[in-house]
C-alpha cells in the first residue's frame, strides 16, 4: 500500500466513524489551545485502561480537581479515592507528583517540549509526545498499541515479531506535512486501530513487544488495589485494622512495605 492510499483510508474511516466526542478531544474553550492539564489526566488514565472505563472517571476527576494547582495541593487520600476503580493506583500518585512539579518548577504551566515532559513523574516517551501533540500540535512521531496495530495490519499483513524500529519510519512518513493536522491524524490512527481489534485478530499480537497480560483475579495487583481502596476510603485507619482484613494473605507484609515505600500512606 502506498502512503497516499494509506492516508486516504485512515482519514475516510475517521470522518465516518471517529470518536470525535471523547471529552479530552474537545477544546477547553472553543477556538483556543487544548488544555494540556486535561490531556495529561487523560493520558495517565488511559494507560492500560479501556476508554469506556476512563470517560466517567475523567469527568469526575476533573470536577474534583479542575486545575493542575488543585490537584497538586490535594490530600493524597482524596486523589486515590477519586482514582479508585481505574486500577494501577500508582498512576494517581505519579499524576499528582507531576502536577506538583509543574506548579513548583514551571509556575503551574505545563512545559511544551517532550524532553521536559519526560522528566515529570510517570511520563515516558509516548506520553510526553502525546501530550505535546494533542495540546499544541507539536510535530512529534510516537507509537502506542492502537497505532502499532494499524501499521502492522496495513504494512505487515503476514509477518510476525514486527519491531517498533520497523514501524517508526512508516509512521513518520505517513504523518501529514501540515503541522495543524498532526493532532487529528493521531486521533484518526488510534480510532482506526480500535476498530481493527474488533474486526480482525489483534494485529498487535504480532508485535515483538507484545506480552500477554496476567490474570487480575487473585493477583498481587488485586490485593494492592483492595488495600489502597480501604485506605483511601477512610479518614483514619490503623495498620491493625488493615491487617485484620488482609493479613491472612501471605503477601500482605510485602505489599504494605511496598505501598509505604511508594508513598500511598505513612506508618505512624
């Protein structure tokens, strides 16, 4: 497939079926720059979490913490309580620490370049470039699971173990030269990628980076999440109370130690 034909196919899909109403795709104020704080929140929430679970949590989280300063100064317990239900609770801590750094070091204004964004807590190469692109149309090249699916499906229909190194030049070549269209192009790629996973065997399984996610039921993640919910849901709680409920699990001690080390709560 030629680059031109590929672009046409993706744009046509997006015009007909794009998820245009996702709340983090709407400008905070019509005609003005997209709000990078809202983009930051959405990107942190969307990591390893389905869109339909994120949308209501995104709205309620921003209602509770409407600005980056509000999030930065909030009690950790309140942040975790609002995050509850999304899983991977350390992302909530990363998000708040990133907000605190932006307030302390950048006067509450998000940095615009990927290199500075990557220095914030919990932000890696993809998230940094996504924030910059979706907020300011910065012409970065990046890849995530849905984009990966699109390029594997269209350009490597039969190959297994496709590496990101093979995909990135194709992604760069396919990006529209007009900077103002970069944001919409990535939205279109992601939406097309989501549709592929519903219509064909998941192309990302043929990626060299693909790993099968372990079951949640009975996992260490499930135990961690249950303890964090217990702590976040109480104004005050003792270790004795937590131990009474979870202490029979042989992994309890290691989990409590890890949660304390990561900053979820402090032993007093």
